[in-house]
């Protein structure tokens, strides 16, 4: 399968999931960061568990396990949390989520696909700017969290 088609499917699927769930990017973006940490810690153990169920150990299996662990926290949070109230917010948040998730998925994808043609250029761009996309995405996720709800301090009451 051409990498460009694979990228299109991944980005469209991630965009659609975030768009239709209407969840804010901030929480989903930080969930991707948590999933990235967990996948780094547990991907080896995931391979061991897969081998217990007689699933062959190969680069594709490892990439799928890595991707599942990476996306699981964000997938769970698609059903909980603050929602966007405007269509514009939903579109922007969904685009940011899809790009951030794709940047996180570059590493496991690089183990199982051989890019060619224009897909190679896109794959190389994501690989080259992965750290910038992830860093910027996480900063925007934190900013989005601050914009979602005003801070509430229990016990403090405004006196008028």
C-alpha cells in the first residue's frame, strides 16, 4: 500500500474520531503524550503478551501493538471531557489531534512501510519535523486546556 494512501486513511480516521466526538484537543493531545510514554514502556511487554497468544512476532505486530498502546488513552478520552461548542473549534481541534497523533505514529510506521514517490516526501517531512510537531502540539494542547475552563478555587467566594 502506498504511504500516501496510508497517511490519508490514518489522518482522516483520527480527524473523524475527534470531530464527531467533539472533544477538546487539549485533553486528547496530552492523552497522546501519555500513550507515547506508555507505549515506550510497554511495547516490549506487549510483544511478549502477543507471543503468548501465538501471534507471530514481526515488525508489523510490534508496530500495531505500539500504535494501540499509543492511541488507547486518547481513544478512551474521546468519550469523556470538555466539548467544543463551535464547528470552527471542532475542525481546528480535530486537525491538530490528527497531526499530533500522526507525528507520534511515525516511529512505528517507519518500521513497516517503505515510502515511495510523493508519500516518501511527506513521510520524510513528518520524520524530520516530528519533534517540532510534537512539541508544538503539546504546547497547543496545554493552551487549549487553559482555554477550556476558568480556574475554580474551592473555598473562595467573591464578595460584591
